């Protein structure tokens, strides 16, 4: 497994020399300042590549090469957007970057209601509270039909929260829900979000799947030819949100993706935290079912609650059996080695982390602190070493 670290380039207050001290050797990054839908030029990619290599790292994965909303909505003539995406892949390949993570979540990327929830023994974590999400949708956004998406008990708690919340609490909730968009992108106001949501009127699960399939048909053959591996990131949280359909949430969804265009370049980012927030998902079993197509892994854990809320747990705590999951990944690497492949190693990163110690007050990107991720990486490294030892020595 290749230990890697997400770094947000010019938007990240954590420096590459700091990252080097974590022991990670791979960098996961993106050109966050390029607007969605535009070509990533060779020059811009080469400049980032030089920066990463100059600091002694490999740029192992792009996260993300984002998909324009018009592609997700299947709106109008998409030929330029598809051509631009293909060109970006060609430019990345030409500069030696050959794994690309993306997601197909409509409108919002990951969604949380609280970015600084207290952790029992100190520190802060990201939290998704079903009652607060319900308060937002029902009482702040006034989305039609939102009530039906929540249990009566959750609706009750939502109404109480909303009545007691100050204007500042409501603003903080909106800011948390909007924080998932990485880099320098738009944050919606409540009114802006209503307008953006209206763009998805009439787009249900089947329509979104058709639009996704069209994207895969356009992009996977190009990726395959270029030797680039595409890896879709699962929905976070893995459920419909704000009335928007989500189609990459379960093992069945992943099987659908892999079958939609059946090629090795069409692969998966196995994100244990995203998949693990769904009550029916057995993450190690899902990993086993898609193992040959896992091109990248995000390792983190969540603790779920009965009402649909969840909190990000320490990497070896929470509901997912991390040791069992890592065993699946190591087994898959062994299978690749047995096939004689030189590209057997799966890059992974400690995904998210608690804000711990000097992380607090540093105003880092939510979920991406230094010490919290360093702790996560060290724990995961220990599991990998322990399981690897049991399996016998790795070839050099
Ligand atoms: C959250 C991340 C996601 C992920 C994108 C991939 O921390 O895991 O933002 O990068 O969904 O496109």
C-alpha cells in the first residue's frame, strides 16, 4: 500500500515539509483553482508536479478532477465538456499522473452539520446530525417534501433545535453544510441553494444514472487508452440528500458503475467512511466484491446512531472493522503480484482526522488537520505492518 496524503496546494496551510514528517510518500492533490469544466493545461499540471517532486513526493492520485454540473444534469450539448475532460486526462497522463478520483454527487460534495463536534477525550470531529439536517431542510430551506425524508422523532428534534437556535447557530449550520466543496468554490446562500436545486427538478435516480453512464462511455475509453485509472468516490453521506438522488452509495451501486462500462480503467475509490455511514453496508464485504477495481482507498471510520446521525470516529474505532478491510486490500495486492503486475500497490490516505492538539486554532481545511491525520496514518501503518508480517515478507 502506498501511504499518501491529501494536500490542497496553495489553499493548504500545511506545508509539504510538514507532510514529509508524517512518513507519507504519495501526494493526493488537484488544481483547485481551475473552474469546473475547463481544461487542466500541461503547464499547470507540470508546475504542480514539479512542486510535489521537488519536495520528495510522488503525485499518486488526482483528487478530484471534478465533473461539471451540466454533465450530471445531462443538459444541452456536452461535447465541449467531454472533450475538455478527455484533454485534461491526456495532459495528466503526459505529465505522469495516472489515477484520477472524482465523484458523481449532484450539487454538493460531502455534507456535515457540525465541523467542530467535541470528542470525548478532547479534540474535535466532523458530525452529521440527522435532526440538524432536517432542521435545515424543513425550517430553513423550506424544501417541499423534506418532511417525508425524516422519521417523526427526527422531525420533532429538528423543530426544537430550530426554535432554540440563534441566528448565529443557523448561519453556522448553513456554513457547515456548504463546507464540503473543496478549494475556492462557491458557497451557496439559502436562496442560491434553492435555485441550484431547481436545476435538478425532474432528475431522479434513473435519469442521473443515464447521465453518469454517458459520462463513463465518453471518458473511460480515453482513460483506458492513456493508461489512466478513474476511481469514483462514493456518496457522502450515502443517501439521498436535499431531495437529490444519490447513485454511488451501496455495493449494488458500485456493481452498477463497474458494469456500466466494463473496463479496468473504470474503477473505485474505496472510501470506508462514506460507505460505512450506510447502515446496510458491510464495508470489508463490499471491498472484496469490487477488489480488482479498487484503484485508491480512503481509510477512516464512523460511529452511526439509530436516527441516521453519525460522527467521524478515530481510524480504528467506529463501526467498520478496519483490520478486516485492510486485510482485503492486502489480499488484493497479493493477487495482483501473483499476476506479475508491477502496479500492485494500492495508494491509500488516512481520510479525515480529528482536530487534535496544535490543529485546533490553526484554521485548517475541515477534516484535514495535521496531527489528527498523522495519528490516523500511524495507526493504519501499524495495522498494515502487522497484517503484512502475518502474510510473510513482501518482495522488495
Ligand atoms: C472529503 C472527500 C471528498 C472527495 C470527493 C472526490 O473529504 O473525501 O471531498 O474528495 O468527493 O471527488
